[in-house]
C-alpha cells in the first residue's frame, strides 16, 4: 500500500495513555473492486480525517463506554466540518486550532482570524494555572470568549479559549470547544491530554507502530492490534524509574506550551 494518513484514538490520563482504535484515511480510489481484490480494503471508504474520527467515535459509542470529551490537535485540518460532525453527534470536544482559523466575533459580528480575535480581547485575560496535578508552573494567562463558526456549519454554542505565557517566543495556544460552561483552567488542563499521548507515542513507536511493511489492509489492522496490545503491556509494566522518566518527559512538553 502507498503511504497513508492514520488516525489513532487514545484513552489518556495523567498516568498513561493507550490506543484503542485505529483508522486509515482511504480516498475513494482505494474502494474500487480492483483495490478490494488486491489489498482487501473495505467497501466503505473513510475519505477524510473528520470522517475517520466520526467513525471511530461511533464505534466507541457501541462499546458502552461512558462518554468522554474528544481532545484533538486539529491544526492540520479544517476544523469546521469536523466540529459540525461532532456537534451533530452531541460529542463534547476540545480542539486545538490554527491561529488563522476564521471565527465570528459575536460582539461585533465580524469574521476574523482566531489569533486576531484573541489579541482584540486580550485585555480581558487573567492569570491562571491549568487545573490538576502535574500542571505546568509557568505563569499562564487565559481568555474565554463565546464565538460563532464561519460559514453554514451548524455547531451550536462555541467557546474559544486562548492561552499565553510570559515568554514572548511561545506561540498562542487557541482552543475551540462546545463545553461552553466549563471553567478555562479546567479546559486548559484537559488540553494536556495531547502531551500525555505524545509522550506515550514514543513507547508505541518502539513496539512497531510505524513498522508495517505488508501490502494488505487486513494485515495492517492485525499489525496495529498487536502493536496496541504490546504498547498496553509496556505501559502497565513500567518500572518506577520508567514512570519517573515518563513524568519528566511529559512535564518538559507541558513546560514548553508551544507544540
């Protein structure tokens, strides 16, 4: 198979994170009868990352798990179609978005880039620290602002959360959520899940996440299932020293507040 984009759904906490679902973005050409015959691709394609995420969430909902917020770094995709699909499924979400994502300022009715919107209302920000243990001790300022989505996408009420540090080199972190009544410190604390997964992704790479060299879609699924099992075993059997190293690695990422 050619190089493809893969989306993983992870269950994350301050102690560990593990992958529970994998989806591969498959353009329509991969669902032709010839492709299905050659590499075993499914009849129904998952043509975009937002489609893959929606299918993954629908699959997890069938497992009977208690609903949890979806936290995602959406800077590489157009977040608005994704938000529309999540909102239609009544899924709580927190997405990190690009600074140039266009949003509606409900006060003025103007459409502007998220970074401009945050700068415009920066005077209303206040010092805070993300809630929860292991939170970065770097001074942080946060801002919460009700916004609207650009275009015809139906999203329901949205809140933009912006985060700054005193370091002028640090990027502004901008989040978009439908959990509009959640305090900003709790939202920023929830956003740390991205750093927990990034720290554990190194473990997943060591047990073969990027090593599949087969040519069939079912073979890739079997490979990723075994990788997920191996990763979970590695996480659950960490020694005390390994847990400390993981904590230091995670805190280093949190302290940067940039990536």
